[in-house]
C-alpha cells in the first residue's frame, strides 16, 4: 500500500549497530579464554577465504574503548554484541573465568557511560570446542543444561545493566550450514543429525527463556532469526506452491517453534515420510511452550525467489564466498522448491539480492503470523570498500542500501508493525566468517587484509556520518 504520509519512528527507538565476539575480539587464547569450535574449524584447509581466522580479528578485545568512543561520537543509541561462551567458561561446563566476565563488565560499563544501550547475544555460533569433543555439542541434550547454566551466570552478572537479550543468533544458519553442508562447524553433512541438533537447540533456547522468566529478570529476551521472505518466480501455481514450501521449511520451521512451541505440520509430515524427524521425549512439548519470546529478532539481508523443483531436481549448490559476482549456484530441496533468479532486484558481489521492500514484507508477515514486537538485530551491505589517501571511504552504495531499508522499516511501522529498534551489521569492519576481511560491512573501516594485520587503524566512512544524522533526527533525515 501507499501512504500519503509516513508515521514517525517512535520515541526511544533503538538506533543501533551490531557485532559478534569471534568476528571482532581477537585475543583468542588470552586471559583464560578456551577454544571455541570456530577457533578449530578455521584451521581446516579451504573452509575460509584465504585461511582467515579470528585469532586477532580487529582486536576489539584490546581496543574496545576506542571503538565505544567512536560509537559515542556518532551518537549510537544501542550496541548489540555477543559474549563468547568459552571466554566465560573455557571448557563449557566447568570453572568460571573471572577475567572473561570482567571484560564484558568493562565493555558494558563503557557503553553505559555514554548512554549506549547494551544488547547482549548469549550465543553467536561459538560453542566451546571442549563440549563438541565431550558430547557432540548441539547433538547432546546435555548442552541444554550447560547452555542454561552459562546463560544464568550472565543474567545474574549483567542483569542490572542489560535490558535486551538475544538467546540464539541465527539458529537456522548455524544448524543448516553446520550439519547439512559442512560450511560451518561441526563440519557435518547429515540431515538426520541436523534435525536432531536443531530440536535440541530449540529446547536449549526455550530453557534459557524459561530461566530468564524464573529469575524475574527485567527487560526482554528473544532469538534472532535470519529471515529471507519467499517470493514465487511468477504466478504459476506450482511456483506459488514452491514459495509456500520455502516459507514453511526455511522460516516457519523455526519461527513457529519460537512463538507457538510447535513445528508446522507440513514440514513435520515431510520429515516423517523421509525418516528425518527428531527425537521428541516426554516433557519436550511442555518446555518448548515456555520459550515464547518477548520479541522476534530479525536478521534481514535478502529475499529468496523460488520455483518448483521436481523429485529428481536441484539439491544444494555452491555458495559464493569469494566475492566474484555470479559464482553461486542454484540450490533447492528436490520435490519441494529450488532457487530462481529475480529480475527485479540487484545483487551484491556475493550474489545476495538487494531488496529493501522485502524487509517491509517480512516485517508484516512476522507481525501478522506471530503478533510479536520485532527487533531488527542485523541488516547491512557486505561490499568492497576503498581507503583513499586522505583517510576517507566513500561508501555511497552502503548509504543507499541502508537508507532504503530504513525507509522500508518506516513504511512497515506506518502499516502497523511494532518495531523496537534497528541494528545495522556491522559497527566496525570485521571477519566475515567464511569470506575473510575483504567483505566489509562497517561504518568504521579497519585497515587490515586477510594476510596482513597492518596497524588495525580505524577510519570513519561516509556512512558513519550519514547514520549520525539519521539518529540525531530519529529517522526524519535519511
């Protein structure tokens, strides 16, 4: 729909930005930190671009005061960051590392000193390697108890200072890429194990949210879901059905569980027919119903356009992790859906669709289906940036991307969607998991390359100043 006039962003809107511990902190083995699965995984040849690791990353562990000062100068209202489980409990289930807790105390206090709201992510993909070795990580129900204990430690330590918590970040990504296509830890290609691990992760998520409630914590908690709303390639009924299938298998399968405590029937029936259903034990259903979040966290980057896929059709294709445009391959689930080209949207160098309207569509779908407030926990553009001789970075393409997405949020708010805040991805440039350091997302340029850390000097991009004005005017000047 078109609006004659857009509603203003609400007062107190959380204009923010985001990061993840492994991608920025470095200090991989300092001050008692234990090894995480990502510390181990990146050592496997060919798994990351040019063998990049997070051993140093952008050295936020030692430079957090410098980074927070940049946030304060910009006028950032909120900063979402994750806590590294292996920095708090090095072996995942044993002794607490006080130095690890103190680092996050210091970071939170530094943020609060400047009036920046801390948004804490409990888990952003870096389970301690010791738990992976001990019992298979997310494949053992023991992780429910261990993750809940770890989370309770954080709730009690930081609960008086932190009001917004993200339980699991992108469960759909770390489970699918970790257990289906071996592109993430634990480097597995087994769909049965994937669905088993996913069910256990659902139970762990619900257990942590229940613990949050049992402790009478002030504030809000919810998971962050990587949502790519589904489009049909065209109006052919088979392609419309493929889009329904894609939404069910790749979105409702997770979000229905978060909001309703149950799996969508269509997907469950498919899994039964293919002997893929996870093991459901007595008490699971009751625990899962305790997991309803206070908000649906949404990480939005792109939409998914699909068409019908025959029983002997396309399966998993190659992912573009090099930044060479056009190198990704079609992917699908035979008999269910397969990816298709959308001629109406541009693409990034990593073949991600650029579709601001898709964010508005996604927000409306979530609001209509789940009746929950939405916190946009990630949205950003990964691109090649150039550092000029005078220290400037002219990233008009990023400004255009973010401006159009902010406008889409405002349109969704005018449509009636309750949006709590907007966190860009990311604040500084960082390690982009499998894509190295060349794929830059930040407002702040960090001068390093894959094989050369240089001095890790920080530079403000043009987008830094653009977002500063957006926040100063509460979204009135885009």
